[in-house]
């Protein structure tokens, strides 16, 4: 009987994390994914950095000091995974592993974190012709189905990436505010997706995990065939051995990456570019630790 994907994820998380990181994953007794909550708890004096919208103006008028409303955190949070299941994600990652397997591991990390904290996870994936959507749930069977849907939906026949369609669909079908994790490759989301991403951030807390592509030329391994999965054709040996082509490709990828990073930073979206399956766990932990630092108490 084949090992479940969630079992494989849990084994990798345990293998690649230190005790300190494992404590972060388990949330140290509280949900890693902090929200504003809905249940009123108490009043406290306003401090610099508190939200102006939380000020209780009637209580403030009575006391003569600015008071803000405190809320209990919601017991159950909703998370969503937006997975790029295009043909490009079935190709090779920068570390030589499969981008699809790295994406499954990244999604599994989110599922593992959510299940530890009693949170619910949904999925948005697929294409315009074959959209995939799963509601937010937390059972073992649901999380396994979520990962299997990503695995089975990501093939060389999936078609080219359409990040504009994927982001638009994520906005339309995910009405409840969530912590939304977009998992894609290094070329996405593109700078043309700025408006769609900005709209997502008005409703959701967004993170982006980008998986780097393998060397598109592989000039040092000429015994290996190199095929572009988005536009299926073999990359010729002349292109793979040309220094000029290599320089142009490197410059293009560098400029594209800088543009995407600048866009995500401008939108205050947590993001990471990982080399593949061998690095995605550690890289996501670093990103989540950075989020914990920014959103935690000061």
C-alpha cells in the first residue's frame, strides 16, 4: 500500500527541522496564523501601533483616556492553498528535484501546521478548462485528498501557467478571509498580476512560495536532453553551449526575479524563493519565523 502524502510530509518535516523550528511549527500553544478574532474580551489603554479602528469611542469619552477593544482570537482559522498546477510545475527545480514534489511538500507543510492548530484548509488549483476547488476542512482524509489533487493535476499536459486566471479565481471563490498561500514557480506571479494580488490582500493575508526552475541550458550535462515543457521542444546544443546565450538568460532571470520581489515587497506579501524539494521546508520555516517576528507582540 502506498504511503500517504501527509505521512511523507510529516516525515520530511521531522527530518529537516531542528528543535527550535519544530516548536515554531507546533505553534508554541497557539495558532501561528494570527487573526483579529471576533469575540470581545476586554478594554485596554491605547498604545502606539494599535489599530485606530479598535478604539472604543464611548468608553474613551467616559474615561478621558483612549481605550481599545481587545478580542479573543478565533478558535478556528481558515487557510487556503492556491496551487499552480500548470505544465511548468511538472518540470525540474533548481536543486534537480521535481517542482511538483516541492509544491506538494510546501502545501503539506501548510496542512501540517493547520492540523496542529485545529485550523481548516481549502484548495484552489487547476485551469480555466478544469478548475479544482476543495472547501476548507481539517480531517486526515481531506488533507490527503488536497495533496493528491495537486499531485494528479500537475502534469506535462496541464497547459501553460495562467497566474492571472488563478488569482482571479482565488478571489472569486474564497469569500471568507484566510491566510492564503500561493505556490508557483520563479516566473510567477508576474508583475502584470500586481492589481490582482493587491485585491487579494484587501481580503486575505497572502504568502507566496516560489520554486526556482532548473538550469534551462544545462550546458555541463550535454548527455541529457533539455525540453521546454511549456512549449514542448528540445533546447539545442548550440544554445546550451553559447556563453552569450547563458549570459542573456541569466540577466533575464535576474531582472524578472527582482521585479517580482519588488512587487511582493511593495504589497507587503511574505514570500520565499526556494530551490526545490531539498530546501523548501527550511525556507518556509524561515519565512514563517519572519512572519511570527513581524506579527508577534513588540
